[in-house]
C-alpha cells in the first residue's frame, strides 16, 4: 500500500482514478474525486466547529454513501467516529452518546425519536424528519480545504459499541494502526481496483467495516444496501458483477433458500466472507456447492486479539471448525484459573495479534477483565468462547462460556444440541438455552423455527433429539416459534429467549 492511513490512501485514489465509482447505492454514485472532496468538506466543517483530533462524533442511521463519507471525512480531521445502531433502545443510545462524549451527532429520521433532549443541540440531520441543522447547510462550502492533521498508528480511529447479546454497551476503541492491519491483509483476498463489494450489513458493525475499508483502500467499488433483502441482493449481485461480499450466516441461509438463487448469474464472485455468528457446517457446504468463488470464514472479536481463518474452499473436510490462527496471530486456550492448557484440551479461547483494541472506552475495569497475560507478559484478549484444537491445528468452537448450561453439575454445550436439531428435515432454525430447573438448577430447552410446509409436534421433535444424546444432555422441553430474536448482524439474542421462557421447568406455578 502506498499510504499508511486510510484518508491518505483515498486521496491517492482521487488523484489516480478520479472518475471511478467509490460508493454506490441505487442511483447515488460517489466517484473517488467526489468522495475525496466531500471528505474535505466534512473535515473542514468539524474543524470550523472546534471539534479537536481525538474527540468523537457519532453516526446514527442507515448505511448510505453520505454516512460513509461523513465517517471517512471525520477520520481525515483526526476525529474519532462512533457509529451507532439505528435500532438501539433509547436507554442504550443515551448511554453510548454519553460514553463517547460525542461532539456532533449525525442522525437520520429512523432514530429521531430516541435522542435525549440534551443531545438535540449537537445534531446534524441527514434527511428530512431528523433533528438538527440539515447536513447540506452544515457542510463546509465546496472546495473547502481542512487543516492537515498528523495521524499516528496509536491514535483512535473509531469506537465500536458491542453490546453483543448482553445488552450493556461497551465502547471498543480501535486505533488507526489496528485498522491498517485489517486493510493490509486485503491483498491476500484479491482486493484491487476491479473489486466490486456488495455489503448488506450496517456500517456501525465491525462485520461490515473489515470488508468496507479494504475495498476502498485498494481502489475498488462498494455497493451499499440500506437494508438486506434476498431478492434485492441477488439482483444487485448480477447487475453489478459483484466480486466480493460479507454476509452473516442467516443471510446466507435466506439467499440459498430464495427461488431466484439458482437463476442468478453469480459467476463473477471471487471471494465471499462470513463472520459474527456460528456458521453451520451444512450451510458452508451448500454455499461451496451452489455459489461460485471462494468462501472464507473469519473467527475473532471486534476487540481484536486473535483471528482464526477457515478457507472453506480449500478445506472442505474442516467445515465444522473456524480454521487455523491467522499468520502472526497467537491463539491459546486457558482454564478457569487462567492457566494455559496443553494441546487437545478444552478451554477458553484467548488471542494476541498486531490488531488489538486499545481498550473499552472509559471502562478500565472492563478492559482488565477482557485481558489475559501470558507468563512472558504478552497481552491477550479473552473471547469468552470455549473451544479445542484438533490434531491439524484447526479450532473447533463448542460454545460461548456464558451460554454453557450447567445441569446437575454437568456441562452441556448448546451448540452440540443445535447441530443435531438442524439435521432434522423439519427444522429451519433453532437455539438451545439454559433455563432454571427445580430439579437440576438449570436445564436445556430449545426454540425451533420449522421449515415452510412442515408440521411436527414439539414433543415428538424433542423425543427425536433426546434419543440421540446422553441422559445429561436431554432437552427438558421444546417450543416452536415463528422466528428467533436476532441482532442486526444475525446473532441470536439468547438472553431474550431465556427471559421469554418464563416459569422454571418443574414448577407448578
């Protein structure tokens, strides 16, 4: 790469290929020259308003070329970006804005009613119906040039709020150096000036950004979907001869199930990525069989620390794993006491790499909880996942540490039961959680979404599963549901399922 920061790299593209499309959504197209000029106007406006390097601004809205340009322009001013979910609750949004100490809040109409009163004076409206000064009036005049800002690798790039499935937002501070590490690995995955990347996950998610930034850094074109729908995705992929994409597992399933899938011309795909949620081996196999191009699964955390990579097209016998540690990444397993485990043992996954978060914004105690230090003093990030390495060095994940069900003193891994349930022809989707039990303290129950046109009694499905597992693993109950609660990037919200179960198993109340 010819520059060491993303804003500088985009400036080079604007000079070398000014007319090439950088960002596309429907009829909106921003060339590299237009994107670079808009970034300058954003950076100059922030400097005019007195926003200093190292201070934060918030972006809250759906993915659009304008939102992307605001993100990139803030970076050019040395300002830290906090992209926030438009689907956040009022309480979560207030908490994140306060934690980030956002100097400006760029917001669209989807979140207009969620803002606390005190935040309204800092708002810039991205569209009609949103509070604050209209963005076109706020931007510096065309041709404006910001004051140059020196950006170092340790300087904060963004704050990603990852509440995951726990509900409590934590601000993950990622540096410019960490993001540049993500960008540099793009060469391995075929990014270049001919890349056309289709993104259907939101820009506030690290899932999206690990593909978004490399595409632009290598001079490719990004197609942004405001909201995912399978038919629209397939139409765009064919129309624009898409080469790269990032999708979460539930999106892969919906695309494969769509009646237009096999009629869609997908031959230009070179690389498909997946991350953020468990990717069933059967779905990986179906993608390999029906969708041209390579399939790569990333396992890691927004916090960084360590990444495993499964190049599924090269290792079709390892689809039940998340791959091997990436080059330069050190992945280890530890026990409850923090003692490193020998090969073949099962324990919590911890990782060290050149790409690691600075820490949780304003939460040093939470940062320390997420860290593990090796005997030689090297800093690792704890994942909270339980796993084991096979004899070839591939990591097999068993479950989230907090999701393990402890029933009568035995550890039960919900992912094992979910994998079995998904083999039943009537099961489209499922999740297993632990709920209180009068007899065992905790016991596993299942929520199941049936395939269209299938009808099976819950007790019969439960008995089918229980006949295949040991006595300690048996489901206490099974409930059919129309859909599973998921985050915007496809993670099943098991906390909500546990809350929805209600009465403890075995209770007469």
